[in-house]
C-alpha cells in the first residue's frame, strides 16, 4: 500500500471513530492502536468517558474493534463508564477470553471469544465489540467464568456458555466443545442475592446466608466433601452466615459475618490460606486473618481488605502476582506493603490490579501481554502505575484465567 492509500485509510478510520466515540475518545483509540498511551493513562486533562481495556486481545476480548494486543489503557468501543453497573471478564489465556457488561438499565452486552456460546447471543462467532446478550433484561448482577457466565434476575440465576462440567446448573452436561449460546435457567434456586463463577463451576449465595455450588469438582471446589461434578446446585454443608462470595479458578472463598474468610478446593499453591498445600473438599478457615472488610478472589490468589485499610494476600506467587516483592507462594495471608487506600482489587491468572481512593490504578505480576497497562512488557513484583490519579475510574475487572484487564 502506498503513502496516499495509507493516508486515505487513516482519514476514513478517524472519521468512523469520531462518529462512534466523539473526538476525544477517537484520538485515544488511534493512539492505543498505534501503541501510544491513552490520554487518561498519561494523566493529562479530563479523562474521557469510556471503559478502558488493555492486555491480550487475540479474540477481540478488549472490545475495541481490533484483535491487536494493547500495552496501555484504551477505550472499549462505544461503552461509557456512566452506563455500566458491573463488568466481568473471563476465559483462559489461549481459548475463550471474553467479557460481559451489565448496564444500569438491566441489559447485558458481551464481546470476545465465543467458542462455547459464552457471549450469550445465540451464536458461536467471536466479536471484537460490545453487543447485546439475547433475551435478558432486569438483571441485577453478573458473574463470568472461564467459558460461561451467570446473571441474577429477580432472585433467580440464568447461565450460558460452556457446560461440559454442568456449570450451567440446568440439569444437563454438554460435550467438551459445546455449550448453550443462549441463557438457560439454573434449577432449584430462588432468593439468591449474590453469584460468582469459577473456571468451570458456579456459586450462589441465598438470602439465608447459605452457599450453593455446581459444576466442576475435580479439586473439591464445590465444597461438598466429594470430587464428583454436579449439574444442579448443591448446598455447601455446615456453612452459614456468609456475606460475600469469591470464586477462583479451582478454589472457592467466602467472607462471613464475623469478618473471617473460609476457603475450599485446590490448595497446591497455598491458595486456601490454611498453612498447607493440600486440596480440601470441605471448608477450612484462612489462618491469621481477622477483621476482613472485603474479599477479592483471583485465579490462584486471594486478597483481603482489612478494617485498618491494609491489604493481605495469599496463594500462587511465581511471577510476583501477590505484590509482596517476592516470587514465593504464600500458604497464609501476608501484608502487601505500600497498598493503602484501596477501593477494589482484581486478580487474574498471573497479575493483579488495584484501584486506589484517588482513582489511580496500579498493577503487578506478569506483563508479557501488556496486562499491567504501563506501556511495557516487563513484569513487576510490586505495584506499578497504570492510570494516574483522577482517572475517573471506580471499578476494575480482569480475565478470569487470562491476561487482560478493564477499568470503568
């Protein structure tokens, strides 16, 4: 292509982006696609209004209309922060990365890989920009796993996507590469107030404080005392007074009314926090951890925001994803020095991201795909700045077991 043709194509692209985004956000998209920092990442001027994304993008999981990996935050196509109530990101690093956004009007949009029908639009075709999930409105919350998603509506749970382990909870189990491309009702659950999705399993918290699980159970992640999969919800025995759920890739964690954390499932990297490296098919208590205000679940790590404002973490740490300056796995909770004033934390396969009170965003861990968003591909065992203070961001999301991140 000669210079004149390139210039003409650039002008057409700029006009199209302006018509979709407006001038400020269009400039951010062009800068991001060219490998430059988006305006808010540079901390200059008023932040643009769009949801940001960065990291891996082979299946269009960043939602910016391309499949180009991004090392700095750039806008998701046509998705304004003020319209988004909640955003979940899922998938595995190689297959299935996707995202779902719950809008404040109760509808859903999705984008990314769609091999298992995890976009919920009735097809199995990937999509690099947000578009509607079929047939759902009035949704109150969502959860996203490695190849499936959940939605909470009127106290009941709907599910779609991959179902080879019964993770949709509708009483069926599909072949490995086949799922449900449209939402189906989870059986036998009502009065649900919170949901969570692990890699191939699901969780629900009922109004009475009990926890129900279904799907894959090879590591005991259902917490029911066995390793048998279940395609309908099962009550976790002996567990009540739960206030919050945190589903990880192959283990589960819950926060209780006494501000302690209980875990079960895979424990080989210390992710159960009970000072062992053994799996547990029944709930165990995280040791040396009291006064927890918020619980954040990652792929193989967990974080707790303490009543004094400090942060503690435990679990897998081979590339510094705990942010404690080491690459040593932690079998009990350790303080993450220098993390103060934290509003939100998300942890993916091998990186983590925190939102601070001043609306700055910091990241740490693996950075091979630019998932730390600081313009490099150099990993970091301690937090580095992704977005400057005053970014306008209030929430975060990260790929369940993959290398991409959102701020909104």
